[in-house]
C-alpha cells in the first residue's frame, strides 16, 4: 500500500475522526464528544508507538499492554476505567459498522473502581427542601415550581434548564423532555408539580418575560432570559442550608431521590428506566442497590424464620 496506513480507510486516526464525527451528527453534547476525544487520541499514540497503523491489526494483547501502561503511569482508577471504556466503545462501533471482522476489545474486562454509594435524600429531606422557596414572591413561586418538577420527573439538570415553553403538555399533565443525543421522551407530572407549574406560567413568567420571542420555560427575573445551570445549583445549595440539611441536595441527588422513592413505593424498574431516560436497566443499579440495602435492613429487623 503506497498510501500511509495512518491515513488509509482503516487507519486508527481516520476511523477515530469518523467515530467522533458520528457522535456529533447524532447530537451528542460537546462535553461527551470531548470526553471521548482525549482518551482515543492517547490510544492512537500508543498504537502508533507499537508500529500499528490499522485498526484491523490491533489485538487483544495490545489492549492489555495499553491497560498495563495506564497502570504503570499511575493513572487514577476512574481515569483508567474511562480510557478503556472509550477504546471499547470505539471498537464496538467499528464492529457494528463492519469495519472490522474481529473485535479485539470483545473480551476486554473493565474493572469498575469501588465507589462509595452516596446517601439518597430521604422523603423528609426533600419535603423540607421543597418548602424553602418564599412563595409569597414571584421568584419563590418559580423556584418551587422547578423544584417540584425536578423531584416529580427525575430530569437531569441540563434537561430542566433546556426546557421550552411548549414542552409542558398541561392538559395531559405531561412533560416533553429531550435527553442525551436529543432523544425525546414524555413523562408524567405529579399533581404538585403540575399545580405549581400552572401558577408559574399564569402569574410569574409573564412578569419576567422581557423579550416576546424568548421560548425558555424557566427564566430569570431581571434579564428575562433562560436560567443557567449554575443558578439552579446555587439555589439548591441555599435552600438546603435554609432547610438545615446536613448535606446539600444536588440536582443529581434529587434525580436519585425521585427514582429511589418511587422504587420504595412499588414502581417497576422498567417504569423508572423510561422515566429517567436510561437506555438500559444497568444504569439503575445504583438505585436498586439502595432499595436492596433497605430491604436487607428490614429483613434483619423483622427476623423472618426466627
């Protein structure tokens, strides 16, 4: 082959570029694409040093040698996991698109580092948090409305701030959400979330709106523009302090609380999966682990069979 393998149709660099471009075309966020770019470029450099230019020439042994290099260079365990996962996803893509006959990463084992399971806010914690906004003020009504929506639907922070005015389907008590990869899902709104949302839309948002073309659902009082992620994060910290909570409730903690509390009250895991917008039930493991822990404690207290 006269053309340099690194720039051939099966060259590592070229295929990685196509893989990243594919993520962009599927509307993955810049943050996600960036999270893949660094690890894949590092792997390409490693393969090049070993004299390999084509993806089809990479072997399982090469991947194990790459794992060993990450260990020897003392990368933190979560970083090793991320780097290997990116490589595995890359080769899965090549296999799926029939760019490879054999996937060298098919049997690549990724040891997930031990992570302390963060406590989920209790239902009492959440009730105290929701009660903090001063609903005698317009800003307080808005904050209560988005906090209720947060807890009721389990949406991600980015999904919440990205909502548009047309996304709530008030007559049906539902909410249209665009998640990762711009995948759309429709989720139900609880009665409290729906009631506060209606009050916000009727009495507050018209006051805040400065630009008639502004389509964001949640807007600020001064500029009338879409609320920022950092504003909501700061609000949650402030309301957590006001509620006297030992640990501030983060946006993700509210999402976990929504899922965990529903599971404790009998919701099916598949229903939770659909609500949260997870592709597989595997992503629910952290929530299921909490409820199984609760079950074990209850089992010990009740002493069945003793």
